[in-house]
């Protein structure tokens, strides 16, 4: 039976859980996730775990923060004076903002705190610093040409 390998396009059903068991993402109510192994579309650790599986295989694995979205970087958290943010933007914890820095690079930030004179923004991925556990089932392999 054919095993998934680098370059293959595969489809997997998955469920991702945090350390406390809460589900952060799942394909249970939708289409399976389709991607090419080794193309860099997904976390490398996730792709590595799919490699070698056959259609119908199921697997559970945990990615450390280093294998997933990295450790939470305190340097990616900034505090700005409130007046630097346009008045028409709703500011409350959890709101995502995109800002353009002096170099022209766009950064995605999440509002984590709002005070009368300042706003704290976090540039870390929301899952940074977290171990992620996945339950997957390989449902299809399209072999690379």
C-alpha cells in the first residue's frame, strides 16, 4: 500500500487540541485539510508526522512550541500611546490589527490590553508558546509526478 511522501498531495482529517484538552481547530464538520508535503504550507512538524502514513492510518502526536509556532517572544509585545491608533478602530482585547512599520512590512497584532492612555499589542502568533496535540486520519494521497 502507498505511503505518503515528500511532494505528495494529501488530505487529512484532523483535530487540534491545547494542553487543557480544548479544541482550537478541527476538520470534523468540513472538508479534510489538503496540502503538499514539503511545500511549507503547514507546520513542518505536522507535515513530518503525515509522511509515511497510508490511507486510513490514524495518528496522535504533540508538537512542542518549537515545532509549532515558537516560544512566546516578549520583544513582540509593544505598548503604544492610545493616540497613535486611529479613533475609528475598536480597541478591546482580542481584536486583531494590521500595522505597517517604517520598512513597509505589515505586522499582524492582537490587542491584549487597553488603558486610558495606552494600548498593548502582541505580535506573537496566538498559539505561540503552546504545545499542540493533533489527532489525524489520512484520507487520500495523490502521488507526486
